[in-house]
C-alpha cells in the first residue's frame, strides 16, 4: 500500500528521535559516493520500523540530500543541495533553485519540490541537517550526527 499525503503529514508532525548514531560510509562501487543511514524512533509509540534518515553525498558533484523515508522507499521529506529541479506536470516550467525541498503528494509522490525558507546557512551542512531534523520533529544530540570527512576535511 502506498503512502498517502495525509499519512505523510501525520508522520512528519509526530515527535521523533534519532534511534542511533549516524554512520557515514564510503560506497564501494564509487569512491566519491558516501551515505549515512539512521533509524528514526517514533517517541510516543517507541516504533522504529517505518522511518529512517538517509543522507547521500556525492563528492564529485558536491551534492547532498537529506531524506526522511517511510518504509524503505517513500520519501516523506527530502532536502536537496546543488541539484536544480523542475516539478512534474504540463504547467510546471519554472526551474527550482539548486537548494530545494520535496514533499510527498498524492499526485506526484516525492517529485513535488519547493524553495525552502528555513535553511539558515546552506553552506553549513551540519546546521542545515539540524534545520531539516527540526522541521521533521526529530530530536537528536549533536554527537549522534557523526562526521563526514572526505580527503581530510569535514564536508
């Protein structure tokens, strides 16, 4: 059964917490690809099954994505850095900036995007991740975010 827009909004506003530490890993198929995954706990029910946080990074293209994901395949909320986007639909000719968020909709699943106004400093990845987690109502401790170091420098 596919996620509905109403269900995605309920998941988004429910209080949550990172269940464990974000662990960054270099992808074996391409040395410039990194990814971190962490389970997200629904704090009222204690359930960790449906939600997780996915953080892919491409060092070659300098693209980052933050994803709150439901059921391993449906993105409730997604924040993209350095990736221009056009919304689907015949009347959607407006190009959306390289910094944009995706939200789940019944019509377009996670392909509908908008320019966010709540990212304080897009060049500060850790602060932007904190902004994203705050929007998704995910509590965390800073030590849970881990460090992504590429060629000796923090990304």
